[in-house]
């Protein structure tokens, strides 16, 4: 019998399959075609179909009506798929319109050739093996954090809601918070103010709470962020700065909250810093 892992297994398995197909360049149309593969989960196939069509129209996006016409799916089905895909970061709405676009269309361009991935990958793999948990490489892109890479550890319960190419307001995750705390106060205030309208979507976070997290991170030297970006999860992150003390990247480890008591948080932070030290000065 398959072990039950609650929301982490039930919610993330299908979404992580989608992420796997996208991150490794497998087109949804290839998965959908062929009688032998048609027996897969219907919801997964439909979700991939919507993503494929959105990727093919990545420059302009599509309305629900347009998606219904191109996919042959009913509008209520498309609304349900878009809601799940938007919540999970695969799709976003275009401000001021009724159109939707796939975030993955730009994610591959953002991340595929980034030299920081090659630089950090040995460190991430070592951390994933040592901790058993998911390890993320995160960078700053303006007011957002961008996840460049993810390594999965051997522990059977994993936090998979973040994937390569995912964007979110800087600071709502542990990697982004580690980066945010390294910036000067004026920049921190500007970023929090700019993102204040979105913070409520992340576990009810407020601007005040984010400022407190920044102070906590500066005090302890590493970030600890729980139950905001992903409910029931807690992440520990450390940032790496260049010679001018500008944050260049962050590495974080995320696990279910039960695996992250304070003593383990400190140990993981030590391990991350140790790994970052091996690549310091290479920018």
C-alpha cells in the first residue's frame, strides 16, 4: 500500500509530474498523443494540454474562451485547471485583461543557461543527500525571487511546490528572504511596499511580518520561513554575496515542519554556509 503523506503527496505528485515534463523539455503534445499513453490520469492530461496551448501563445496569452476553442475542453473545466495551475505557479493572469500565460515559457529562457546553476549544483546535490530534503537555488530578479534549480533528497516526504522557473515576491520563501535581508534598508522597504498587495496570498503574510522576518534573518545570519509560501513547510536559507556585499544567490533547504526543530535549523544553516563558502569569490 502506498504511504499516505497528506497534502504533500496528494497535491504535489500530479503538479510535480507537470513540472518534470516542462523542466526537461518534454512537450505536452508528445505525452497526449498515442493510444498507449492515453490511459494516464485524465486531469493530468488536460492540465498538460492547457499548458501546451498557453506555451504556444506565450507572447499574447489566451482567454478562457480561446483556450476552450483550441483545446476542445469545456469552460468550467478550464477555469478549474487554470485556478490550480495559477495557484501552483505554472500559469499567471495578464494584468488588466482576461488573458492567461504560461510562466514556464519564460522560465526556460531565464534558467537554462544561467551559470550559477553549474556553480551551485555540486553544493546542492551534497546538501540534498546529507539532509534528505529538497534544496533550492534562488536568485533575485527585481522585486521577485526566481528559483533556478531544485534538487530532491531521499526522504520520502518532499516539499515540491517550488520548481525551477517559479517566481514569487522576494522574501516569502526562505531563499528569497535570505537575499532580501542582505539588501539595504531603503531597498528592503521599496520591495516590501511594491509587493504588499500580493503578500496576503502567501499564508496571510503582512508587510509588518516580512520586516520582522528580515530583522530575524539579519540577527541569526540565516533565514527561517515557515507556513507562508507552502503551508506545513519550513525552509532555512543562506545568501552568498560578492566582494561588494551584493547578494548573488541563495540556497535553501525545505522540509515538512516536523523535521525542522530549531537545532536542525541551525545545523542545516551551517551546512549551507559551508557549501556556499566553497563557491565564494567565483563571481
